[in-house]
C-alpha cells in the first residue's frame, strides 16, 4: 500500500495541470483578501466573523478548483490509458483507488489550510496596521474556517466519485462545477414550485456550502455540522458506487 501511495504522489507531483490548479486555488483567496484588507473602507471597524465569512466564501471557489484537480488525477489515467499499467502492477484495484483518494485528500487539506489560514494572517496583519484588529479567537471564526476546510475535502471526494463513475475528465469536471450552480438550483426550484420548499435543504452540495457559514440555528437549513456530514456521506456513497462499477469494467 505504501508503494502505491508513493506512486500516486509521484503522479500528482509531476502533472502540470495539478500545479496550475493548486496555484489558482491558493492565490485566489490570498490575493482577494489582501486587496480587500488594503483597499476596504473600515473606518467604522470590521468584525472578525465578517472576515471569516469572506475567506470562507472565497475558499469555496478554491475547493471547487481543487475538486477539479482531484478529478483530473483520476480521469486523466483513464483518458491516457495509464490506468492499465497501474492496474497491471496493482491488480487489487481498491488499493489504487484508495491511494489516489488518500494522496489527493491530503493535498487538498494542506492547500486549503494554507489558503484559509494564510488569508486570515494576511488580513489580520494588514488590518492591524490600519488600526483595526480582528481575532481568530472570536466566537465562530475557527468553526467557519474549519468548516470550509472540511468542505474542500468533501468536494474532492465527491469529484473523485464522479470520476470513477464517468471516467471522462471534461464531462466529470463539468458535472462537478454545474452540480451546485445549476443542477441543484433547478431541483430546488422544482421543489419550491410544487410546494416542497423545505425539501430543498436536503440537496447535498448546497447543504454543505450553506453549512460553512451557518451553525444550524434555522429549520430552513441543515447547518453545521449536519450539512457537511450529509454531503460527505453522499460523496462516499458515490465513491462506493464508482468503485463497484470500476471493478465490473475493463481498465
């Protein structure tokens, strides 16, 4: 298993697309938070939870970018037929799948943590120099930042599962990105039109995104941590289905 993980890490480290997407996922929140901290009008001060909410919103985009990266790490093997020698070297397919998931999830945790907490550090330093202080110890700040970190991992697992099922990079990435923006939005609209407004909170991707900034104090949303757990379970189920289908298909 260690050798399989090492081989998957080598793949991730040597593919250009992974580096590009990692840099984008890192740079987006860091740059935007820096600009907001420098240029924002904070004459009347700013609350810590407002900065945490800004970072979380930006990190959701980074999470989707990293989800695309995880998807490419899997579907790229199918697209270029490099999965064949991989399975030939490791006939027990679940070991390959598990190794890919471990390596990519670890990378997502590291990149997201640097992006989220690095953004907070930058904002704290710049705002302090401008005479406005924020504290990571304020109520709800750490919970929000950790929630978006969990979301990033779950989105990557979700994208990985889709990749196992679809096996095509462009299609999988399109589905991954459109799922929260279009698919679940349309489903929610349909549910609202037929009078099932409350059922919309059970749309998994939207439930998880909402949970990042909501502690579950409303009946209209699942909130934290239920929304994240729910999306995580759905994602793992998709991975399970994809693993089953992978074992039934030719490499």
